[in-house]
C-alpha cells in the first residue's frame, strides 16, 4: 500500500463504517462547486483533481476524528456543504480529504417563544424553511435558488437575505470543530459579554479555520401574504436614491430590489424590459398598517420621479426567484445554453451609499470592456450600505479565450470596485489567483494570517483559499 492509502486505511478504521469512501463516483462528483472557472475546466477536459477520499460525518465527534487525523497526517481538508457556492470555496485540492457535511442534517429544535431554529450544519435551507413554516415562521425572504444550500455553507458564505439581513446576522450560536479536534460550543445564545465572538470569527474563514457543526438561527414571523409595488424610476441613480430613502426611513419591506436596464432585461425577458430600470418592493399583507405604508411609499416614489406600474413583475419575479441560479447552471453546465465560448457569472460588491453610484458606473464600465451583456441589481439594502450584484456574460471565439476574457473582466471589475471604495464579495476561488490578494489591505491580511496560523497551525483546512498557504508566502 502507498503512504496515502495507509493513512486513509487508518482513517477508515477510526470512524464508524460507511463514513469514509474513496469510491470513484463519490469523489469525482465532489471535485468542485459551481464556480464558473471550474465548470469551464470540466468542459475543456482539464478536470479539477478530485479528493483522495470523501468523509460523510454523522456527528461532531466524526468531524473531530477526521480533523485530528488530518493534522497528524498533514492531509489537507476541504469542507463542503451542498457545493452550490460559486466561488471555488468548496473546490477539492490534490490529495485532500473532503468533508461532506450533508449527512449532518438534523433539525434539532424549533422554538416559537424565542423564534429560533437549531440544526446541524448540513441541514438544507429549504428544509429549515419547511420546519419553520410549519410553526408560522421563516428565515426571511431568500432571493434566489439557495434552498439546496446548507446552513453551514450559508453561514460560512455570509449569504445575503432580502429584507436587509445577511445570514450571519441571524445566527445566535454556532458550534465549531477546530483543526486539533476540539469542539468550541456556544451552549447558549451570545451571552459572553466582554469577549469577541470566537465562533463567528472562525465561521468567517469559510472552512479555513474550523468546521461549523451546528447553529441556532433567529426566525421571523412568516408573512400572511406578499403584496408587490413595482416602480419605474427614470434612471438607476434616481432609483438608488429612492431605495436609500426607503431603507433609512422606518419602512419595513420584505424585499426591496432595484434592477438597472441590463438586469431588468435579463430577469424579465419576455416582458419587453431592458430599456429602463425597475424597482420592486414587497410588503407583508398581514403587517399592521400595510396599506398606509404602501400609500406612503407610492407618494415617496412619486416625489423621486418614479412611476408606479402595478404588481405583475413583482409577482413574476417572486415565483421565479430561483431562475438565475438555474440559468447560470444551464450556461456553464453540460447543456451550454448559450453555446461554447461563453462564461456567465455574477460579480458582487458591498458598498456604502455615498460610494454606490460611482461604484455602479465604474464596475459596470469595467465589465463592459470584456462582456457582451452586463446588468446590475441593487439588493439587500440596509441603512448604511447595500450590495450591487452584476450578472455578466462573456463571449469569445472558444472556451480558452472565454476563460482569459472572464479573468480579465473579473480583474478589471475587482480593481474598479476597490478604487471606488467598495468591497468585492464572494471571490474566494479568485483569491487563489494572487492578484486579488494584492488588493487587500496589508494590515488586515497580516491579522487574518495570524488568526489562521493560531487556529490551524498545520495549515490543513481549506489551504490557500481564504488566505494563502504558508508554502505560497503572502503574495
Ligand atoms: C444569485 C446567486 C448569487 C450567489 N453568489 C454567490 C457568491 O457570490 N459566492 C458564493 O460562494 N456563492 C454564491 N452563491 C451560491 C450559494 O448560494 C452560496 O454560496 C451558498 O450559501 C453555499 O452553500 P453550500 O451549502 O452549497 O456551501 P458550499 O458551496 O459547499 O461551501 C461554501 C463555502 O462554505 C464553506 N463551508 C461549507 N460548509 C461549511 C461548514 N459546515 N463549516 C465551515 N465552512 C463550511 C466551504 O468550505 C466553502 O468555502 C450564489 C447563489 C445565487 C443563486
């Protein structure tokens, strides 16, 4: 037997039967997540190396066993939820053991007094929604096709939810397993005043500093019904000023989302959209004073020059909010819905309101240098900031050219966003390309490296993803 096979045999022995497998089919399908570049590599036959083995832990104890073994044998470990991430965070590394969390999927309790749900990290968001809904609660309006994503993956990625709260803000407690096998458990909701929240810090490393094994999330009351108001602002800038005003006043929209003409064309193909922006606002029909609030909203919109155009587009979008994820999969998967030589992705940046319009202009301009289609949505607005999501399509003569153009587009957009004072998000895989790292504040980078070294001294956890591995140096 080789050294790797010897080591794997010792892991198999240390765990209950069936937890570890090196079966070709099981490892091959977990080589990458839904990062556009990895899907493109697959199509070109240049496959991402699959893991040496996959572990399906059923308990925190199994996770500890795998991590302690990996530290001892110096084997890299990649943590994977459902693999729906689009940034290479769950992508396999040569010789790694991949920790697939989806069998730790129990929903442990739903508390309708505190409005919380406690579940293992591999539970799917769709299943959490079903369990919460049975008790008249929900996690908040999710805006896209993330029902299949896991709780742990959504926390690690900081998945944004409409209504303004990213997933991490809903998390009351997280239990994390560290690389030496210790379990850092928050046994009660955040009560340790005076100490930084270690579990939340670890979660932010996206599988690079610890494995989330369990979490408690805060729920809201499920809306009685969803009612829409759709407006037509005369420009994206005017629409964003209106969204800011709504977000900073005490309105309580369930969803508040602005589409520039390009994004409106992509989302409402078939409705003749694509020339003008659209603003969509959803309210809860059961909320006290909802009709008065809608009246105020329409008055406010009017004062910003935005015309009320009814409800239909909102209802359509709500019913089809998973379409973008399905469309990205259709373009980048075997189907190649837009043909060869095409890459589609979404560039996202978080930005404070003062810098938002400049960021929109600069990033859109940067992407348009390389992409044939670019749109922008303003989403997850909060009182001080919002996210700008730019779906874009790059077309080239063949897949190799498309890859180069895609990277150039991403490079240019990242630099434009950073220069405008925005923070690009969700680019874990691209950080491994070096130039993205150079844009990070050197002090922040050195602190992140120190925290990573303290929590993962053997550098076995998702090495080279969120921060560079020691072998690479801090390039
Ligand atoms: C419109 C749209 C936009 C999206 N934008 C992005 C984006 O910008 N970036 C992006 O990555 N995804 C994006 N997604 C994809 C996806 O919705 C989220 O990334 C999702 O929350 C990931 O969940 P998952 O369970 O599939 O995690 P995975 O894809 O399996 O993992 C995601 C990351 O979390 C880590 N992780 C997973 N589980 C754990 C755990 N238990 N403990 C510690 N770390 C863990 C992984 O190592 C990896 O780094 C988008 C989806 C849509 C529809």
